[in-house]
């Protein structure tokens, strides 16, 4: 695992292009576009004010930069740097801006949600959509980009309008049986639209493309209701996170609940693996002593952490919500399905340090990860079941069916007097539960340490000769899991310090995003960002690419 040098950033605005070739980042009023592989600057644009929102077009040819305070949107072209576009909403103001799926229209929402203005970059025409509703998620496009659903508020009632994105003609318009519509979202296949009410009433409605009401679901009454909604990639399941701390799964055939996942504070089921993050004393990796430049400038590793497998029963840390304040920190506020539809990751807001990973095939809890700090965000690898987690600390956490690791991220520092690339070696424990070990198909694995006495319990052992070992794997515990047998316990991760001395612990990861290919992660802090490159033959093999799911 390699880390790039640290670059400046503002407002956590850093995004990969949809084609995966470029990385755009914002620094105050400047937009910097870099090549993903070399990180060299491809284009540098200067906006009229500080950038508050940046977004790629679907074809990766244009970037819009929104400056809400001034009601401005500037559009830049990668193919023709001399071309630019400025959109001024004037006295109407600006609160939101986004691309249409074709990448040639921009939708601007004015202040107080008076209207949505559709600007065409090709014909320079302007269209207006009245009565957009100010809600959590009021616009949703189908995955194929053909239709747009818009939440509206007319005559004190909620409505939904479906537009054709090619010419912005109204296709369907219907009212919804909601008291205060909070959001809407298309299924990935574009056949069903989910519409849900505010937290004051538990209600979710499912509509077809032509506006027919397919089903209505209500789990309970007279209590806070829906907090989050997420479709599975296959459109087979709809997950509903509620304020009662449960996730309810609806099926796509009858739209009835098939199961519910509860987030209990105490776990005593021996079939569930609980990984607990624990601090471990700092040690100097052997590779560190090989570089006198690092010893001379005093760059020492900060306190690292590792995962330990907790023994049952396990009591998770609970946050007691403040009863007299709005938006209490209770309920399931974050959910995400893995790209292969095998796992669902959830976070219960009153258990802020834990991430729950559910087996969607068996409809049961699979793994719980308890961190030392509250979880800020997590995101699945777009190519395989691998979850990245950040907590606002100087570490990034990776989980896959093979196990989980805690990785110390280098921090930002000052330029040093040597120009050669200094490499430090950092060792990170891959914690594997014994019940997840397999035994059928052989594959070669390169390791740097012999197996511990008790496999998977998190002890660090002295490095061996590093010769190639043979591990074997087979489906004994989970149909989606392939885990290294015995010898893979210690994973050696390498980071590049480039020409900058990076002080561990300074880089606090507040957010992250995966590259389209799943081979790198952008780690974002308050004022900086860096890229984490995952090695193909080392870490990538260890974290879940040992074979295809069946």
C-alpha cells in the first residue's frame, strides 16, 4: 500500500472523474485537475470566488464549480481549456447545482426553492421548473439517464413529476399520500420510484414509472419513523433504516418485509465476529532503520492500532441522545450495499463507534467492527466486497471477508533537504477469525512472517525469510468468503514519503472516496488530501480478490 504526497484542499472537494482518468480538487477559488496515475497537474482553473461545490459531467469532459454565496456557476472544459461558461442566477440566488445525466444541461435551484432553472450548454436555451420542494433528497435520475423524478409542493400537498431528460418534457405528474415528503429515489433498474415521508410519520410509497402506486409500507405509528433508505444494486431489496434502531428489508416481488436487522448493544452470538480496535505500542519497522535520513530528522511512527477479536459477550459503547434537541442521534442513519449485493453495512447513530456488516444471502449479522472513535463515513469498493472506514483519526480501516486492518496514514509536514524518495515500511496486522478460514483451493501467497501460535488473534511476530508460502481456501464458513489459511497474518504495507517528511498523526481522515477501479482511495482531511494506492499482488490479493463469488 503506497501513499502519495499530500496536496492542499478546501471544503473536502475532491472527486475522481467518472472515467477514472482524472482527479479534481478545489483549493479556495482554484480548481486543480490531476492525472490519476502520475498526479501531475493537467489543468488549473481560476474561479471568481471560493468554490463551494464541484461536480464532473457524466462523460468527464466538463466540470462545474458552484459559488452559492454569489449565485454563480462556472463550467470548465478539459478538451478546450480556453472555453468556459458562466451562469449567473442574479437576485434569485443559488442553493444547489447539478449536472443532468447527458452532461450538457445544468440544473440550478434558486433560493427558497422558488424554481429550478435548466441551462443548456449546447443551445444556450433556458427552461424553468416551478414548485420544487425543499427536502432532503428532492431530485433523482434513473441510472440510464432517461428520466428525472422531482418532488414538488403545490397547494399544501406533495407531488411528484417525472420528466424526460432528453427534451425536459413532463411525462407524468401525480400527488403522493405523504404529510411531508422527505425524499425519493429510483431503483437501479429504473422501474420503481421509492418516496418516503418525514421522520414524523413512518411511510414509504413505491410507484411505477407511469405513476401507479405499487405498494405502501408502514412499520409502526406514533413514533419517529424513517431515517435512511438504500436500494440494493440488483434492485431486489430496499433497505429502510429507522429511528427505532432497526433496518427493514423489503423484497421487489410483493414489497413486503422479509426480515429486519436489529442493532443490539450486547452481542452474545458466537457465530458473529466482533473486531475491536485497540491501541498497540509503537515499534520501528525493520525497513525504517535502513534509511538514515529518516532517523536524522526524527520521524518516528505514532501510536498505531490493530484489531482484536472480542470474546463473547460483547457490550458496545452507547451514546445517550439528548432528548430536548432536534435531530437526536438515534436510529440507523447510514447504510450501503456492497457492489456485488452480498453485504450491507449500517451504522446506528446511538452506537457511533460501530459498523455492522450483514450477510444479505443468509439475512443475518456477519461482522461488527468497533472503532476507538466515532465513525464518520464508510464506502464500499466499487469492484469487490471491501469496505473502507474513516473516523476522523490519522488511520484508515479496511474490511473484507478475509479480515480487517488498521493503516496509519502519513501526515503533512515540511519540505526536507533530501530529494530522493525515502521509503518507510509500516506493518499492519490482518486479523482473521478462525471460523472464516477455508480449505479447498490452493493459491500462492507471499508473506513476510511465519504463522502465529494462535492464528488470527492479532499478535505481531518477527519477520521470516519472506519466502513464498502456500495457503488454501474453501467455503467452510461463508459462500462469499475466501480467506488465507494460517500463513497470512502479518501484512507489510509500504508508503512513499516522496520529497516531503510526513508526520504520522497529523493527517486526520474526515472523508474518503474510491477510484472507479478500486485500486486507490482518496483520503480527505480538512485542508489536505492524499491518495492511497492498493498494491495488486499484495494487499489486493489479501483483501478479497482471492477468487470470484459463487
